[in-house]
């Protein structure tokens, strides 16, 4: 099967400057809850080059055989490298995905500022939406103006359980990613017009649950080189969490992990949570760290493109699929967490897919 690609180029004002089909190389990586990145290479004599600046938008449009065109990636050019290739001037552009706009901001509110840098008993989505709105839109009281032109935030539905969250001065993107590691949801930044962007929260997952229709397994032609591992060597199962105060007056919390056993699996770690000023906040910090260091069975395999199981046709980024472990016969749900597409030459493509086990959030 062949797949067609074209690039649509917009300037910083959202004006379409043209389409590019005569590039020399193209690759891009899409990641759930992360910007991803695109690399584009072409001759300096390409007619598109004069229209590409560090503020340009580049859309990747993809058309699998017998399917309609769809937009698969949007990059914001942030890097250019000039060189010579085969004796001719050559340029390579690097463009992070539009979620990268969240990385441009920190939580620029003083510590313990309620509903700005400190959230008590708030829903995951409410915390995330508030953080984006109060750091990407004009907000009175923020340490500096953080408005991103054209950036809006979808109304909150209050999804997810409640949590105490402390994040003063954290990078905005990183604290949102941490929230999603322990909360049941994903996020994205969506282009709604040539000059407008909207933050959105997806309760559960970014994509669709296709576990009833998309299965990866040996014998189906879409799984190769499977490996399975259980490694308890570096696991921690009991946490002493330190909060505010000093010496004997320092607040502490004791938490245990999912695999804790007082006799057989009792390994201690210390968690520094000096910004937390509630017991629930200390507990959250401890639970988050214990989940991070918990032993996670690793089942990894190479995803193969097969006629009945194709990226961009049968599944997409953020979708839930099913994979069968040939060593245990377990059939578990896996999220399509990362997709890398390389276009070596016109009409061809190489696709690498990484999945995340939904039981513990391990990237396989």
C-alpha cells in the first residue's frame, strides 16, 4: 500500500503560503500529552524556503491508500540548520507540536495561592483547566503577563477524582503531565482556526476505545519480537513523606505501595514534599512516587503494519487497543501512546508505534 503526504505552510498571521510536496525528507513523532516533533529537509532552492520562518506553522496531511486526506500533525518551526548535501545548499527545519506552547509557561503564582498554585480537594480536570487558563490567558495577580495570543480553554466539566495539588513555579507542561499520570484523562491543544488554539481535556483517554476491534498478537501479522520481564530489584514499596517544618516539627506521612508486603516486599524510600501543606497533599506525593517506582511488568514488542491493522485507518494516537502476551496469554488493554512516521521517499513510509499498558501506565 502507498501513502501520500503533503505539507501546508502558514505564516505567523495564519495566512496559507502554499503546499509542499517536493521535500527531500520528512519525519514526525506524535506523543499523548506531549508536543512531539517534526523534522523536514529540502533543498535551499525549494520555492517554499523563503516563506518558512521560526514562527511558521507546518501541517502534515496524510492520505493512506483508498482513504481520505486528514491532518496528522501540526508543527511550529523553532529551529533551522543550513548545510551542503551532494554539493548543493540544504536546509533542515525542526518543529515541535503545538502542545509545546504549554512548555512556554510556568505556574507563575506565589506558593500556597489557592486555586492558582495550590488546589485542595479539586477535580483533576478543574485543576488542569485552571492552570492553563491562569497561565496562558491574561490573569490579574500572575507574576507576569502570560497571555498567548489566540489561546483559549475549553469549559471544565469537573471530570476525574479529587486531589490536593501543589505546583508553584513548576513548568506548566510538566505539572499537567504529572496530573495525567495519576488522573484518568489526557489533554491536547487543538487548532480551531489559522490563528486560534484551544486547550482540551479528554476524560479517560485522548482517543477511542477500540480494544474490541484492534488486537495485536502473534499470528495476526501485527506483532513481532515480543519480550516479557518482571524486575523487582529497584522497587520501593514504603514511603516516608516529608512536608513543611524542620527536625521533629516536620510534617510526615507514611504510605505503602500496591506491591507492599510487610515480610516479603518491604523497601523504604523518602519523598521530599516540602511544598505540600495538607495531609492529603503529602499522601498524594507519596502515592505518586510509589507508583513511579513500583515494579511494572514489561511486555514489549514491535508493532507491525498489517492490511487489517493500519495506523491512520484502524487506529490512531490515544486509542485503546488490545494486545495478547504470548508468554502469559494475558489479553490486556494498551493505549497508542506514541507514533513516529518517517517518509524516506515519495509513496513510502516507515511507522513505529509505542503502546502503554493501561493497568500501570508503562510505555512498552
